C-alpha cells in the first residue's frame, strides 16, 4: 500500500481544535495537495465535540479517539495532548499505525504536571504565577472554547505514561520539539521509542510549534 492510500489522522493539542490547530495554519491544504486523505478529530471538550463538565467523562479520552479511527493502517499526526493520545494508541495497537508524527511532547509525558492552577483559572479563579501556566489559561479563553469543559479535561484521571508502554510503538516516529518548549527535553521519549527520529526547532516554544514552518516541513517530508 502506497502512502497516498493511507489516511492521515490529525489530533490537536489542549484548548485547540482540528480547525485551529491544523486547518488554519495550512496543514490540511498541504496534506490534501500532496494527495493524502485527512481525518480530523476533535477531542472531547474541544471544537465540535461534546463538552461535559465532569472530569470523569474524560477518563476514556483515548478510547473516544480510537473509536473515530478509520479501518486499516493509518498515519498519525498529533500535537501535545493529541500526540500523547496517539502514542498511547500506537503502543496498544501498533498494527494500526504506519507512521507517526508527534510534536510538543517529550519528558513531560513521564512526569506529573501541576495542572490544577490552570484549571482553577479556567473556572474563574486568579491566573497562576508560572508564565507557562498563564499562557495556557489565556489560550483557553480563545473564541469557541468552553473554559469549564477544558478545566474538566485537565482534571481527568491521567497518570504519567509508563515509558515501557511505548516499547510497543513499532512504526517509524518523528518527534518534533522546540528548544524553548517546557515539554522537553526529548531524550526520555526518544529512549522509550524503538524507531524514532528527532527534529529540534530552534527558538520555538510550545504554543508556537503548530504554526512553525520547521514543524510543517519536517512532518510533510516524513509523511509524504
């Protein structure tokens, strides 16, 4: 099967959506111009998906994405939370994935993150002190977002990933990470993945990654 016959599933980051993360920066047009079929996913609490306020509703976030995957082999492209979801699914069902591109993830996948101050800010509380947390709290206020649903998503039961779980990701993986991204360093993720290549974006932080031409160029070359 040629790469053109394999659909590309795009999964966005936290507080974003398929439209904002992938269509607006031009990803969808570029992939379709190269002959690829694009399948967009909106995570629960985001975009056009349902937006429950109960954190327990987000416990099966990965299962909800798995239910939207087309049959047969796929390529996956995920950013941040979307990358975490795709890596989890590729570790569990490696036969589903032909290639995988993950941006905005690294050592953060294996550590517990202090997300409650961000969730409280989304619930109407004060902005957190940490600059990265402040940026996320403000980003969540973008048009189309429901801050209370996003707060519930942050509060979902989501323990850090066990690095051994990624040993089952058998497909080639491209990891793209900005050198100013809090999610780094990339080393622990690269060590956990059996077949991965790293592209480092110079001077790029987390929120700028989806629109960075270095990310777009590297991912398109890898997928096409």
